[in-house]
C-alpha cells in the first residue's frame, strides 16, 4: 500500500537527525508537514525558512495528532514516543516509530527510484535487511533500462570530466533510455560501451565540416531525430553549458518546437584541479575563482575575456582550452599586474587514468608545459591555491 499524501497533514514529532532524513521525502510527496519540537537541526530550519514545512517550537501535546493523516515519531525519549503512539492510536492515525519498530503501526520502507518506477521494501521492520534488498533491486533496475523514456525530445546531458563514474545518476538513466546518442570526442568511452545494441550512435567528432557547419549539422540531427519521435541524448563532455555550445543546441531545438531537458554535468574546470589536490577556493587564500576560455588569444579581437580585470584580481583563474595560447595568456596576465611568481599548474586529462599534473609559476608555466610534453585536454590553474598542498 502506498500513501498519497499530497495536500494532507503529516505530523513529525522531533527535530533531530532522524527527522532531517525523513522530512525531505514527505515534502517531495506534497504533504503538509508540521514539525513539533523544541529545537531543529539547521537543515530542518532551512525547510521552515523556505516555507516548505511549519514548526511548532515546543514539546508534543496529544491534541497535535488531531487532523493528521500520518504521524512520524523521531525522538530519543521512549516515554515521549509512547505518548505520541498512544495519541495516534486514540485518533486512529497510523504512526511511524523510529525508536521502536514493534510499537509502530506503520513502517517506512527502504526506497529506490528508477524513472517513474518506485520500489519500496519492508522486512518486518528490519531496516538493514530491507535496505540490502533495496540495493539489489536498484542494481537490477539500473541494468534494465525502462522500455519507454520518461522524457521525449532532446536531453543535453553532461558526461562529466572524463571518469565515467562522474556522470550524474540522472544522466546515466537517460542515456540508458536513449534511442539516439550524439556524443563529443571528450565523452568517456566507457559510457558508450554500455549503450544498447539498437541505439543509433552519432559521433559528432566525425562530422566532416568546419566547426560552424558541423554545429549546424549537429543541431539538424538533434531536431530531425526528435521530430521522428525518438528520444535523443546529446552527450557532452563536462557540463553542457560550460564552453560546450549547449546553449546553441537548446536554442535550435526550441526554435523547432522540440522539448529540451538539460542535465548538468561535473565540469573539469573544478574537478581536474580538485583531483590534482588543488581547491579552486580555500579559506584565507582565495574567495573567488573565474573560469575563462583560452581558445582565442588574448590579443585577438574575437576574445571576450577582460584580461585586464583578471590581471588585477587576487582570486583563482582557471583557463580551459588554453594550452595552445598559454604563452600569450601568461604574458598578458603578467603585463596586467599578476606577479610572474604566482603559482600555476596544468592538469592534463583530469579525473582519468592518464591524468598528469605539472606545477610551476605563471612566468614559467608555458615553457615548463612545452618541455613536459603536456597536451590537450588540459586545465590551467593560476593562483595561490596551487600551493595549498592538499
């Protein structure tokens, strides 16, 4: 039996860790959640401040149960919990007891969700065993994609920075449901190996045109396949909207009346430095970071980067696609005020088994990179965070 709680009052007695874990599911179900507790965790207070739940700042009173459809007891005091159970029994309201499964009249199941499928597992109130069975079912569902995708049209999915495990759960689920996959060259190959045999795969890197014409052809393919009624996943390295031309593809689909779903991805501008031991921000070192594209030289009229501002700032600068122009970029930043001794690093193929990291200074990084033979894709990090030494 599944409870439909949308718009119905659910009483949560207690404001601690257990309540923090259980309230989000009730909110997601659309319940009108009221918490009765003298104190709340910061997470629960955040829900209150956002207007998602209401809070009575006091201890439980038996009359609180009146009008509730469901009661959750999340307190450590057995006597107080028994008082809530007794009040719920008197009002014939089902009661979940976090402290005593035998005293409860309802059990919360271990839940897994896969698209529109929700699986809830109970085992006589044995939470650990239910969770173990839940995990087995979740693994089976992940290996068996749904017959019909929940989303039609085009999904712009960020594949992450290179490690195939860094794609989001939602991204992997949509990829498993795709009829057509259009992928960039920087997409982790392991993800493509998991595609169903009947999936049409389009390698965007092999479209035989110049960059502008190739993008037009990609847009055409996305729209054409979606109009045919197929579910299309545009799989892009990193995040679709971080130097990935995802915005152009979304606009092309919108112009053709094709619905678009955007699934953010882990961007290498943050992930590559992180796995090289470099936090892009750090307390007392950097309170800001700026991500810029270096595919256009600083002195080019096509550059949209305010290099003078970057030279003045104290925070971290992350340069993507900038290896070719690294000598000019470093020289320009120094000319604009960045000290030549500013720490700098280059991370090649971040998050993959082939990751290489070079640490240097702004004045020497271009020469050191060339000498080391580093090649794209690479992420350049400039700023004091390089020397944090994680």
